C-alpha cells in the first residue's frame, strides 16, 4: 500500500517539474536533448523553460539589482514586483494548461534569478543580516497567513508554493562554469548587451553554488520521499552533473524516465545553426539577442562536445591559464571563487543521479 501511495505522489508532483541550474551548466544543451517541443506530455515556454528571465532582466536593465534595497524608490519596487508577478502568472498559466490536459509543466530557472532581491542585495553587499522581501507576490489559492520561508529558502516563492513542484538540479564543475560565465559576460559587453559596471556584481552573484546548495538542502528537508521506486535506484531530489550529461548521456534517459518524459524523443545529434555572415544580413547593425550570445557554442554544434567536459580538472593548472587569459588579478579572483565553491559542488556531485 505504501508503494502505491508513493507512486501516486510521484505521479501528482511530476506534473510540475522545476530544473534548478546556474549559468553555464550546459542547461540549454540538456533542454535541447530533452526536445521539449517533441514531448507530447510536456508544457513549457518558448524560452526553454525560463519563466523568471524577464524579472531578472528587469533588475538588470533598471539597475535595481546593483542598488541596496533601502535605496529603492516606490516605483522601482513596484516595477520589480510587477516583473516577478508577471513571471509567476505566466508560470501558473502554463501549470493550469498542463493540469487541464493531464500533462507535465516543465520550468528551468537559474537559482539566482528567482532569489529574493533582498537576499541578492545581502550577497552583493556582504551583509549577513536577515533579508525582508521588499514586495509581495500574489500566489493563487495561497493566503498570506499560509506563506512561510524556511531558512534555506532564499527565493521569492514561499515554502508552500515550492512544495507543489518537483525540483531537480543540474550542476557543473566550477572550474568550467565560472570562467565560461565570465567569457559570456565579455561577449555580452562586446555585443552591447551588458555594461562594464555589471561585470563584477554579476560575477559575484553567479560564481557561487550557495543558491543551489541551499535549495537542494531545502528539498531534502521538505521532500525526503519524493523519488522512491521498487529498484530504490533514484536519488531524491534528482541531481544531474553536466559531465555525465555530455560523457554518459544514458543518465539523461534515466532522468527522462523518472520525471515522466518520453525517452524516445531524446536527441543526441542535431543540425548546427551556421551563423550568417554580416554581409548576408539585411542590416549590418543588426544586434544579437542575449540568447544568441549565450547559446553560441550550442547553436554551432551538431552533437555532444566531450571536450567541454574533461574527465580530469586541475584547478591549479587551470588558474595559470586564467591569469594569462583574464589578467593576474581576475585570474586569482577566479581561482578563489572556484576553490570556495568546490565544497558545495562536491557535496552535490556526491548525490548526483547514477545509472
């Protein structure tokens, strides 16, 4: 009887799957492999599952994310609140559609992008005091009296709402993810899509696994029986490592089975999107979108690139290369960020999904 109850729980919660990531974890590659558009049981959006993209970008475009919360004006607060509210409303619309069609809604979010802006401010400023949400988000069918935020939940979403989702995670070695994020920020700056003053705060925000580790621990505290089956072979919550996704893609098949996707729709090869020459464009000043910049490698590939996931990573050796590539100061800072993140990475990696 207990097994049936557990299976019913998995079936019910599996209708809302949240893949929690951080930049440069090969999450766009994973989504391409999952082939969401071909999955008959999946409902998502045109951004590959990003629902809080616009909310985060609003914070960037207005500069609010770089200002202490106490310096936000009423209009700034309302603008950010509206952006988060719209993101949640869009997510809920997709969830309702999925429920009405007996399908699964799939969302993919960087942990930092739906974090409480006050917690982001604390992180960037180095404050250690308790954060308070500078605005409230309306959660359907969840009165204010039933909204709680436990210590590991630094998001804008209360525990009671997060508990309606099945969180899963994608991680990647910091020595691969963090330098890649820096390079992408430089590319965004060159394309006119990022300002020089954003570089340091964006690096500080994204060169840590703190946000991911805390959400993982939150899941363990609140969802200990999420994935159990007769083989007792799955982890709860599910964690994928980009190294396995690229070198052992069979693990993606296993992930597919566990969250209720159709494994026969998975893609391991695809047609590359050869970038057009500037001279072929109708307007030579046509600007790339942030998505084009961030997905450049994926768009030009046609299969899994195993050189992007080396088996052995020597941080000391890599640090020498960073100092040559980025300059001594930033190279040393990158090494510190990577070393500081390794405890959380190894903690999560030890709990990753195996075949």
